[in-house]
C-alpha cells in the first residue's frame, strides 16, 4: 500500500513522511518541485510533482494510493472538497487531515467522504517560534502583542499521530486534540531559548494592530491576519489546556519545548 502526503516539505508534512518511512510504509511525497527537494527525503520516498491546491492535476499522484494525508493550508478551502472527491474515486481508503484551526469545507468533506478518516486538531505548533529567529539573531528581541499561555505541540508528534492513524486500526471517525505537555507563555519560551542558546533575549510588547500589520506585510490577507492575531488574544481552553492525546495515541510522552529548542538552536 502507498500513502500520499500533501504538504510534504512543510513543518509538519516532513515529519509525517519521516514517521511513515520509519514504520516501513511506501510513501509518495507531493511537492511543487521534486528535483529541488530530492535531497530532503530518504531515497525510498517517491517524490511527485503537484500541489493539493490544484486537485485536477493530481490524477497521476493518486494512482495506486490507498492512504492520504492532507494538510489544510491557505487556499485549500475552495478546492479541498474536490481533492477529497478525486482521492476517494482513485481508491483512497483512509485519510488523515491536519485541520486549519476549525472544521471548514475540507475537514467536512473528509468527514463526509465515506472512507475511514481521522482529524488532527493540532493546537499551536512549536515551529511558530521560528518567526522570532530573525529578530533574536539581529537584536536579541522578541516582539509580540500578548503574553498568554499556549500548550504548543511539537511537529514531530503531529507526524507520529498521523502515521499511527494512517497505518493502525481503531482511529476512524476520531478527532484528536493535539497539544504539548505544558502551557507556556512567550516569556516562558524566551527563557528556555535563552538558556539553550546562551544569550539574553528581551520581550517587547506591541499593539494588536501592529501585530496585524506585521503579518500583512508578509503577504497575509487582513482577514487572515485578524483571525490569527485574534486567536493569540483569546486562544481558548483547547489551546491552553494540556491534553494527553499524543501520549495515548503514540505510547510515549509528548515532546517538550526544551527538546524543540535544542533541535533548532542554530536557527536562533
């Protein structure tokens, strides 16, 4: 059997690929540029050209695929249901979907697909911390509008849960809330990063509107920027409360932020 992983070069997708390979699964990784990304994956991974935002181009990528991992990204809401429809028509029997923060058209299409599915409702990724890297390297400063806790989850744990749900029975029809093992504020994370890299890092608050403008400057729409910064202003219980789902599904404790920081220390 073959598993197709969309978003295979992303922060979470590459971990899904790695975990499937570790477990001996045949993996097909979807990427816009297979030649440029060939060195990023083990030799046994089959790289196929395409993007899940253009499902009409994926007939070849879906040939012989029985399992599919979908990462919901910007722009997929409009075409995601078609992707799911084409996947099921091609013979996909099991789907995992990493949600986009709510149950939107793609997530609903997966739930209505008629095949086995598992929704991964991951809370904030630890990799979001990488947005601080440039200002830490250049100034030793982190600027954020809020200092509220978040039970951040390691991307490798998301990949591990996805692999279990794709390969093992007993996960169909489940929605898994995925968090890390501790709620941390930005200043908590800054303190950990400071210890790991051996450098003082300052925290400077900015306004809500400044945070929106900063995100829009990266090409994000105002609506999406307002949604993201609004989430940081009021993250909700699911994002701030530790959930033991990762440990229950994969059989080991969720990775800590300290582990993540050590893995990425050279980036800061």
